[in-house]
C-alpha cells in the first residue's frame, strides 16, 4: 500500500519538481497538548502544473532522484 499525503506547494522553481509542505497534528504523549509539525517533500510534477499555494495530493513512488520519492497524484485546490 503506497502512502498518500496532502499538502501545500511551497516551491516550484525546479524543473518537473514541486516542494510540498505536509502538516500533521498529534497529541503530546505526556502532556496531551496538540502539536503541529511540518515536513517538506520533493514531488515529481512532470507537466510543471503546480503553482505556489496549490493544495495537492502526493503519493509515494520509487526513487526518481537523490531526494525525490513522491509524485503529485492530483491538484485538489488551485491557489487564488
């Protein structure tokens, strides 16, 4: 089963690559406070469709380069 994440495009300067920021929330194991953490993934965007601010779904794939292990599955919401 391939992993799927939803995030926001923060950079599209590279050719056929978009940097997607994925936020996750979890409860602190001891204190119970809700904590927000973010991670940036480089995702393959073969047609350079992604623009900064787009909400996208990315899916895990085979290694495409040194850092790229994800690809853009679909654009859920275009940036205004």
